C-alpha cells in the first residue's frame, strides 16, 4: 500500500481524491498481482455506478468516467449492495456477472473479478474492483479480501 500511504501522507488535510484513487489502483495491481483495478462510486441502495479511477497495467494507462447502469445489470448491482464482497473466480460462468459478459467482460478479456463495496457514511458507497485478464480463472484468497478491507479502512480513517 505504498502509493496510497504516500498519497495520504503528502495530502495532509487537503486530500486530492483523484490522486488517492489512482494510488489505490496502482497498489491493487502491484500488491495483488492483478491486471486491472478500479474505484467506483454509487449509492448503497442502488443506482448507477461511476468509475472515478481505473488502471490497466497491461497498457500502463489510467481511465475514468465509465458508468455501469444498474437497470442493465440488476443481479450484479443487487449482489454488490447486499454483500461486502463479490468473489468471482470464473467470470465466464458466474450468473451474477452474466449481464456484464457480452459488453464488458469478454471484450476486455476479464476472466475473474473481486469487488469490495463499503459505505462512505453518507448513503453512498465506494467500490474497489480487481480484474484478472490473463492466465484463465483466478482463485481469490482470503488475504486478497483482507487487503481490500484494509485499503478501505485507510480511507475511512481520512473521511
């Protein structure tokens, strides 16, 4: 978590959340050895999700602004709201992400994903997403979930 800690330490009292969110993406890719990581915001009770920062280490490129419409992905969004974690070891067969396959998972080559959703205290939520795109299925470990929980713990301490 060296990028996150550095970004928060340098921020002092005036946090630039874009820098922090990008640092989260870099750390997730490095520390968990995943191909893509992103940070999304939304409402805990549902609604559309918006990517505030994403990083693809294959391309060494940041992005943002993508929107995931809850009406188009009701099963995935309901699962995300109901649980702290969505663990998908095989994105090709998991029914919770079926609506994401044709327009997102397959074109992007995503084979496995791990998402962590946490409330921000104001009715909103922050979602950390990990995506594996190489080497077939991935078996997410308890320590992967612990890492994401520790990351959101650092953020909650600053909010």
